[in-house]
C-alpha cells in the first residue's frame, strides 16, 4: 500500500472482497511471479465467489506476472485460453 497510498475506507469501498457477488462462471488467473499477497488475494476472491455459488476456475500461470499474464490468451493451448474457451458465450443484443 505504500506505493498507492489507499485509506482503509477506500479499500472497503473499492475492493470486490467486501461485496456480495452474484453467482457466475468465471476464470481467475494470477501469475506465478506475483508477490505472495497478490496470489493470496486472488485465492481469497475465488473463495468468496465460490461461496456465492459461482463456478470458478483458478489458474496460477507459470513464469507470468501482471504485465504479461494477458499473453496467455494468445497461446491457444495455454491453460487460461482453454479455460476461457469453456465459458458460456454471452448473447448480447
């Protein structure tokens, strides 16, 4: 928090960890190279979502961090791309 200087009230207002999520199917991914607390926060969010009835796929991408995690989607056979491919398609009009 030293880097961004959030107040406790900012965290409570903005963090999805303090909201009641609706049940969804989702993929959550975190890079293996992320700090321990970033990975812990992702696992905590996955657990919160599962408790709401969500079907969550949680992936820790090998040798990735938040700057290059998105590159996994460009690799057709990656675990993340495969998991996204299994999500239901939205039919938005």
